[in-house]
């Protein structure tokens, strides 16, 4: 059943968001920029989020079309195939600005499933 699969994928996305929050709690942008381990951990979680997004049903994506599904999956492709081109300052900005919105969207969708 699609809704069970979507629920599982959204739960996995939520767990990846929690991981990113854990990896970056209490550090500054400068410390993030100097810590390759944190950078790679955060990027791997973003890659995983994109992979889960790819597998969410089109029906759910259509119903929640205000979520930037295409952009999320697009960033997954950049992390997976063009890692050396990533600007870590942009990743930090995504953690600070985009991730809280994604968490709110995922939580809202999970409540409504």
C-alpha cells in the first residue's frame, strides 16, 4: 500500500533530518567549514533524504506540491555525482534555513497520513 510506504519513507526523512541536526548542534558555520567529517556526514544525510524523496509516490507529491520535491532530489544528484563542486557555505545555509521548513512539512504530512 502506497500510504504505508510513503509513511516509512517520510519517517526515514525525519530521521535523517534529526541526524543533520545532531551533527550540527552547537557548532558555528566556521567550525562546520573546517570539519570535513561533519560536512560529509551532513551531505550523506542530504543524499539519503533525496533518495527517499525519489521513492515517495507521485500521488503524495502532487497532494503536497508546495514541498520542493524536485529540488531535494536534485541536490541528492549533486551530492552523489558532483560532490567536489558543492559549496559547503550553501550546505550550511540549507541546514539553517531549509531544513527546519522540510521538518515542518514532513511532520505535517505524517500527521495527515
